[in-house]
C-alpha cells in the first residue's frame, strides 16, 4: 500500500469510528434521558448513570456504564487524537514499517485504555456519592453550589502551569521530529503516554461533565469542542485560557444564583 493510500485508509477508518461512536452515544443518551432522573432536594435531578435499572445487578450496571463510557470517550476524544496518531505514523513510517495500520491501532487502544481505567474509577465514586446524597438531604441541597465550585476550580486550572505542560505534550506529541521504533511495545507505551497526558490535561473539563451530567449531550458537545479546539488551534494555550475565563465566570454565576444573589 502506498503512503497516500495508507493515509486515506487511516482517515477513513477514523471517520467511520467517530461516526459510529457518536451515533451510539446519542442513542444511549436519548434512551437514558427518556427515563428521566431522580428529583433531589435543592432542585436538581440525579443522573440515571449512577443507578441500577430494575432487575440489574451492580456488576451489570458497572459493565453497562463502562461500555458506554468507552464509546463516549471515543466520540469525544477521537477528533483531537487523530492528529497525534498521524504524527506517530509519520515517526514510524520513516523507518519503512509495513505494519503501520496495526501499530497505529495498538497506540490508539493504549490511549483509550487510560480512559477506560478513568471510567472504572469514576463509576464507584459516582455511585458512592449518589448513595450519600440520597441518604443525606442536607448534602443533596448543597450539590448545586458544589457544582458551581467544581466549574470554578476547573476554570482556574486552565491557567495553571500544570495544564500548560500537559497541553503542550498533547499538542506536540512524543516522537515529533524523530523516528520511533516500529514495534508493538513502543506503540502501546506511546498510546499510554498520550492517554496519561490527555487525562491530566482535560481533568477539569471532564470533572465538569461528570458533575453536570455524564448523559447531557449539550455538556458533552461543549466539553468535546473545548478539548478539541485547545489541542488543534494554532494558539492552543490562549484558547485554554479563554476557556478558563468562561468557566470561572460560569462558576461564579452558578454559585451566586444558588446562594440567592442572582
């Protein structure tokens, strides 16, 4: 396969994977939204993502959540991952490797393995918090102001050196400008490294998604757009700071309205 044909195949498979994962995510969110949620003290609704369906075991609920989490992460992260994988392909292609497609896929699996582990940690934490909130009405009433606090902290994080460092790693990608060994171990470790940098880079934005509603398509689209633009725009750090300004303002507004000042 020629280099041009290989690149076309890479982008074609990526586009199909994005379309399929986005369609499944939309269908899942629509199905869960149709079930509604649990009205809680404080005027907010608890997401069904942290509850068992009738007749469902907790292991079944965890498996269902994790499956949809992975599909959702593919839909949200693939637009910003594709350029990183393309740079990986360029670095490996200089070695004359003929198994480029397989190695690219392995790097992608390594990347989404990190997000799978994050989902495995998020589910029991969300379930535990939901259980506490259902038993303690006082805590449930404090949730709206806590959400504002999470948004505010996430906005402040956008200005940090920690954010800038991991964003630079996501934008430049390890291996840029030099050839990488064309072997499975390097591909897997490269994907893991990208996933770890990505998870740290957008920790604040993903925290917002989790507290606002993991099934909220509008929140999902906004978070995915912010992640993609700050990774791909020419002035990514300035975009990240602009997102931070918006989030800090939104967090302060949420806190003020919840406290009765708005």
